C-alpha cells in the first residue's frame, strides 16, 4: 500500500548505489520514462523541502532524538505536506524498511469506519519487525511505525472518532501523521492528540528559487517575467506552478522527440521555442486583459435613459462561448473592482456582497451563463449608482 | 447516420478550427502526455478533439471499441451496474451515471487500471488513458479519490477529464492537470463547416442559409449541424430564406413566452404549468427550460426591467440546483416575472 512509483525507484537506486549518486541515478531513469516534474523534483530529504523552515527545524530535532509525536500537518495545497512526511519517513527508515514500517492511506483508498477499525488497527497492532544491521547503521530506524493518513479532512467524523482510542492504545509502537487542508474539519479530540504543524503558502523568493532551478535543470528557455507570472497565477501552490511550467514547456515544442529504438526520449528543450508569459496565462486559464476590459466597458453607466443590458449581454455571451470559466471571470473582475479608485467604499461593499453570493451559486453548480450575466448586470447597477 | 456523426473529424489534422490547439495536442501526444482537463461550452468539439488525440496517441486501434458492463459493490453491499466504453488502449466512463456512488467506481476501476501495466508490447504508449465524461458532475468525494491516484500511478495511467466548466472541479485536481480550453467555434467557422458538409453530401449550399443557421445555433456546432440536416430533410428546395424549424421543445417554450406576455393572471399560470409539465415529462432539463424561457422573454420587455428579470432568473436557476422538484421553481419564476411586468406597467400608468 505504501509503495508508489517513487519509492520503487528509490529502492532500486538504494540497492545500486550509495546516497551520493542517488540524484543522478534518479534523473537518468526518469529520462527513459517520462515522469511529471512534480514527482521528479519531489524533495528527497528534509533539507530539500522549500520554505517550511519552522516545521523542518522541529522535525529535524525529533529526527535526532528519534522520538516523534503524533503529527497533524495542515495548509493549502501544494505547500509540501505530503512531501515532508515521505521525506521524513525515508530519512528515518531508509527505503528498505519503509515498506514494512509505513502505511499510507489517502482518499483514493476506502477509509470508512470499518477500515479504520480493521486495517489501521491491525497495522498499529503489529509488533516492530527487527531491522538488519546494515540498515540500522545508515538510518536511525526508531522502534515505531508510522501511519500516514493523507487528505484526512475527507474522512468521515465517525471514522475519525474511531481513531481516537487506537491512537492512544498503540502509541508505543505506532505514530500517526494526519495531513489535511482544513484543520477545522478534523474533530477536536483528534487534533488535541497531535502536535500541529502549519504549512504556509510559499513566499515569492523561495518559489522563484525553486522554479528557476527546475527550469534550469530541465533546460527550459523562457522569457523574462515567466517565473513571476507563474508565481502570481499559482498563488503559493508550488505544485501548480511546476505543473504549469512543465505543461508550457511541452506546448512550446520545448520537448523534442528523438526516436531511439522504441523509446521516445524527452529532451530538455534546447532546440524548442521560448515559453511566453501569455502561454502560462493560457494554461492557467487566465482571461486576457482585453476581454475583461470589454466587459468593464460594457458595464460602465450609460448616458441617461440607456440601459446596459444589450452591450453587457453581448459581451457575456462571447465570454461564455469562448469557454472562460465563470469563477475566473469573478476573480479577475474582483481584483479589478476592489482595487479601483473610481469607486467609493459603499459601492465596493455592495459589489463584494454580490460577488460572495455569485460565488456560492457557482459552487452549487448553477448555470454559468445566467450567473455571469446576473453578476455583470448587478455590478453595472452598482457602478451606475454612486449612492450620493 | 446523422451528419454530426458521419462527418466527425477522425484525426487532429482534419479538425477545421482552433488549429493552434490541435497542434498543441499533437505535440503533447507525441511527447510526454500529461493529465488533461478539457473544458468548454457544449458543441465546441471537446470530445471530437479527444478522440482524435487518442488516435494520435495509439493509432487506429482506439477505434475498435466495445461496451463492457461491470458490476460494482458499494460498502453497503448495493450492486451498481456501470457501463464502460473501452478499447485495448483506453477506457471511457461517465461516473455521474451512478450518482452518489461515483466514488466507488473511481476508486475500484481506476486502481484496477492503474495497477495493471500495458500488456500489448506493440502499443505506442506504456500507459492507458481513462476518459472521464462530465467530470464537473463528479462528487467531492470522487474528486478527492482521484488526487493521489493521479500522482501515484502516473506511469500506467493518464486521465482526460471532460467538463463544461471548471467551477466544480476542486483545486487539487486543477493543479494536477493541464487545463485545455476549447472555445466554441465562431459564426464564420461554423459557416465553413456547414458548407464543407453540404459539399460532401452533394447538397445545394446557400451561403445565407448557413449564416442564419450559424447565428441561430448560438455558436454550438453540433446544434448547427443538426439544424442544417433538418432543413434539408424537410424541404425539397432550399432557399436563402427557408424558415429554420426550431426543435419542438423550443417551439413550445416560445409559445409559453407568448402566452405569458399576452395575459397576466393566475389562470394563465395554471395554463402554463400544464405546458411546463409537458416539457419536463419529455426530459428537457429544467435549467434549459428556464434559460430558454428567459432569453425568449427578454426581447419582449422593456430595457429597464431586463436586469431584474435576469436577476430572478439566475436566482431561481440556483434554486433548481438546490431543490429537487423543478416545477416549483419554474412556476415561481413565471409568477415573479408576471409580477415584475405588472408592477412596471402600473408605474407607467401612473406616469401618464
């Protein structure tokens, strides 16, 4: 269960080489089998984890003392929660022992109450297997197992409460690590049993460093400002930024294929074109400024007696037909209007109220065309009425 | 065979519009293929593009498809029957068919696919592709179940999600996929397609008629082709000004709109209800009814109340999704509309 592709690779490497040549082995293997960069550049040790200084330093200390508390990692997506625990487990046990000592369960596994009662409990019960001398000399191999419950916020309340006693009873030989996006979805009794680690969104500097190093390692050519745009659209989510970077590299012919036997070799893109800022925006689904300008213009109050309906409905119809997502329209319009100097506080208040309602409707699955039209017309009404 | 199916482009090269997008898909198919999330309005050609991309990936083998029926068992021991369209290289599923149990299907099926490697050594790719239709109707649980699966089994599995909007796709999925937007074709592009089809069918093509169809279809190519075929099926001689037959349900909705405008009374609401029920029993989705009715009513009313009508239309459309008996909300909209109109007319009277 705990094995994934990444571990397999690691295991093979470990068998073949010592830790110093690991990096190279990984990369040469990745070359003949295309791997998403997100996996390829997943931090391999705690030191590689970007930007979560506080968390890492605490974990590092526990690594030395070989005594781990139960842990609860929380924070927005793409901040390195899963990577951190996997890296930690690897440093603790080494690739060999990880198979037997770590149980990873995530939302793709069945995690009803019955699973917690049986599988988790059974795994927690198992006595610690002994470790070979060779392994013990290289890794700390502390005398407990780790159960990783990824995406724990999608577990039911019942399943969570079934964990409570299990966590305590077997705490001598088992440590739990819960990972979630929203700490509020974890029931209090569980949260109070864990030491909490908050993963904050990546700040610009670190994200830039990481992205540039990946771009360099892959030999991706890019225009100035591409990295900035990536950081902006990804909003602190490093995984998103890396995915976008890779997608853009592929789209721009930065991937050159060479036939060697049956294998397709992926080249870093020395011969391909450059990544442009616009292509990053296109991949991220950002609407061109021009379209938003048109919408804004159509919503401007008209001279007396003219209604805004016709121009607004035309623009909205085009936006919908072009397939722009309504949430994105909402977001970009929001950024425009809230920071606009033309509006007074009262107007902004009313506009934000409209946005919140529209967002709720979109999440509930209402029709995008009607909702966007409604939003535009209501915002237009507010724009026309300065409330003086 | 309908024109829509008969003349569906089979390869990326034969796609007529968005050639830039086709090139991109081609580049992806020949390189390192990511997970895709394809979104765009209906009738824009999402599915056609994906099928063409699959062909580019695997060659003609993907066209030999068979339909499997599989039985899944939920945790509460309920049996679910689920149809899978499959070729040797890919699977196509519509998990929203099984409603709330889509999570079970996603978990079981995808894992099964993901854990088996490609058997056919001659295959061009080492992974299988799973196409998920109507991904925006997947439940939250099912989407959460996708998250780790997508990363863990990426050597054996690529996903292509098809959706009309990205609003209901959770952020973790969006950050794991390459977003591909398929915009609806422009009116000119539709005209070109219609002309091309007409030529292949050896029909007498009228430029003016094609243009009218294109405008009428609201940039929906599938609809345009169906209308095009209908016109030629119903008339022996086709002229530029041949009337376009609207679909039955649309004709009925415009009739409702006329009735609503003609008389504003509770008795009229009762009459309208019968018609609305008629539409619902013919499986016209309530959202479509409400939307069509709104856009039929809008041209008939004064500019000053249009914004209000849209506001309430959006309001009741939202309610449609939350509630479970559509007729209430449709009727409520009709009643609200009558009230708006009446108030407006009253105000006019006072002015004089």
